[in-house]
C-alpha cells in the first residue's frame, strides 16, 4: 500500500486570469503548461525573453509574484492564492524631440 497522496491542486492568478496548479510546482512549469513562454521583455532592446537555465542564474524568467518584482519563476514554487504577473507588455518609449 502506498502512503503517497495525490498532489494538492491550488488556485493561482496568472496576469489577472484564474488558473489551477499543483502545490509546490515551479512557477515556470505552471506558466509553460498554461501556454505562456515569454515572461518578460529585455529592458535594453525590448525582445521577449523566457526561461533559459531553469536554476535561477540567467534571470530570464523574472516575473512579479504577489507584488514582488524580480522573482525568479524557476526557483519559486506555487502556493494557493499566488498572484503571478509576467512582463511582456511593450516597453515605454522615450520622447524624441
């Protein structure tokens, strides 16, 4: 007889939309499973960026989690009620005059 119980399902919010995930799953895994690959824009050239190294070194997976910008989604684990925000909106442009 196995003593392992099935993973607990939790509710998360991704860019304002409700979603489901397994408790303890990495935030990156939840985003990719939801079909969200680009997570932010490069602040220098505006290119879309997504998870790369998977271990918190490259910083390409940074998102805002529960209001904390700069959270590394590959090392963060989902909890019930977590609010996840990606940063793929266009960057503001400087006024040219």
